[in-house]
């Protein structure tokens, strides 16, 4: 992957008027650097901190946004820069050419010659979101939630906060809590410890004061009460005694494999044994569970179809690396499980060439994903994918320069983390590989 294009400019702090230099990103190519899209949309791109007064802010600078998967080329020339027509056109050409020249000739398409120009970052972000299927109505709803977060954030009096929450209880929904969590994450990324503390305190208060918050809290408590080995009987009892649809949904989603024919048979038996009023309640509960499982199964089916469609698209593309980079944000655990299933099916059917072709794609994906990972972790991942013991031993010998005390310490810590998270088999495998490394080092 190429280095992210950037430049250093001189900045005058609007607060203390001191000058300093800062790096800025003026090319956002999500085909080559997909992580930049989230940074841009979250308002974290080109945010600098004055070394003199410590105040932070976003620089209003020109930039180009390129999404090859959607064939989008957007250029931002901020209106407040007061650029003349000639200067603006030259700037648009320079930014467009920066993208054009970074691509192989085969990928230089006609849309790159006709960039869409925006005069404000807000309007460009809206266009990016609309290309992702987010409508203006959805954007306005998000802005409304953001305004409410800001309003509640400024309230220090608990009595006044409770009053405002009661007034806006219907608006404080799951999407509101998601936005609040994102705000906490953004404040953490910006190093704003005080803001993080206040937003986290607001989140905790809203769990108690709002209807949705109480439901979220009940769901969390229900999930935390589950043991490591939950039986159908235990699950049925927890669902029957739950008096919140959100809790029922969380339990069903967490333990979907247990909600099967046997589960519904047990629930039907409880209905038959109950009095008329309780039987009616349980029948409604059964209908709710059936609807939840139907929606979950439909979502799962759609996700698998999307992953399979993306896999076919990548396999048929002329430039697989470019295609993988363009869709890196969609290559998740589900995608990799679909890829593994296809490799296994090809092997079982004796389609050796197809299996090897998909295995090479798997390796390409691993290599791209690991580009930003520190070298020791990348090497450990390679060892975990290799055949044990011959393959791992050969890999250790080939990379003997990387086998040192630091690597052993990282292996030990990672193995403990895997064990603590319940992935004992992988932890034991890593432990065995570590013993090979210890022997080689000794």
C-alpha cells in the first residue's frame, strides 16, 4: 500500500494567535486507505492541537475524496478561502490529478475527469452518506439526536436533567444511545479526558432515567446472568420471566441455536399447563419469539448473500488486490467464514485448482489486513496460520532474526488473553509454537 498523501502547512492558532506547523491530509482515497472514510465522517480528519495553548480544532482545508467502488470523486474547496475562479479551477485540477496519477492506467475511468465540487465539508459529507443509502430525512434525524446530546451534556443539575429526559423520552432511543457511544469514542480518540468522563456519566444517568436506557440495562443484566453452559430449560425460564421485549430479543439473539423445535415444544407444553390468562400471555410471547427468530434468520441470510456476492465479485475481478482494498471495510469474520466454507467445499469436490485459487485470495486478504499491524503480531499471525509442527518450525527458522525475547513476551501475553477470553484451543496452539521459538532461541 502506498503512503497516505499528506503535506505540512503553517497554521495560526485562532485562540492564542501563535503559529506552528501541522501535517494535513488532502487526499482521501478509500480504495487505498479505507480507514480514512470513518475518520473523515467522524470529524477527526485534519484535527490539530496547538502546542502553545493546547486547544484543538479542525482545519478547513481543500481535499479530494475518492471512492472507486462507487465511482465517486468529490473535491472540497472551502468557501471561506475566497478563492478566485482561476485558482479554484487549478486547485480542483491538482487534487483530481493527485488521485488520477496514483492509479494504474487501467483504473483511470471517465468519472475521474468530472469531479463534483463542494464549498463546505458538511455538504460533501452529506453526499458521501447519501451514496451509502442514508437519506436527508435520516441525516436530519441524526442531527436532531446530536442536538439533544449537546443539550443534555450541558445540564449539571440532576433534577433538571430528569425533567428534560422525561420530555424527550421517546427521542432517547437505541439510535440515540449509539450516537452517544460514538461521541464517547470520538472524545477518547481526541484525548479529551474531561469530555469522556462527562459523556460517560450522562450515559449512566440515561440508563436509569429513560425508558430505552432501562431496557438496555435490563438486557445487559440478563445477558450477564447467563452461565457458560445454558440449557434450553434455563433459557425458556429467563424468557418467560422477562417482562421486556428488548430482554427477550437480546436473549434469543445471544442463544439463537437453542431456540429450536425442542424449545418451542417446551413452550407449548407450558401454555397447555397454564391458566387462561397466563396461557394468553405465553401465546403472545411465542409469537414474539417466532417473529424475532424470523427476523434474525432473514438478516443472517441477507448477510451471507452479501458476503457471497462480494466474494464472487473479488474472484472475478481483474485486479483482486484493488478490489479487496476497495471493500476492506466489508471483509469481516462472516466474509472469511464464507471464504473458508467455499475452500472446503472445493477441496471436498476435488476441485484442487479452485481451492488453491481461493486460498491465495485468503492469503492476499491476510497480507493486506496485516499491513498496519506491528511486525511481531504479524509474524505471530503467520505462525498461527501455518501447519504445526513442521510448518511453524520452518517459518521460525526462516525468520530467526525475529525470534527474540520481545516476541516470546508478546506470545505469552497474547496466549493469556486468548485463554481469558475462552479461546483455549488457540491459546494452547500458540503456547506450543512458543515452545518451538524458545528451543530455537536457546
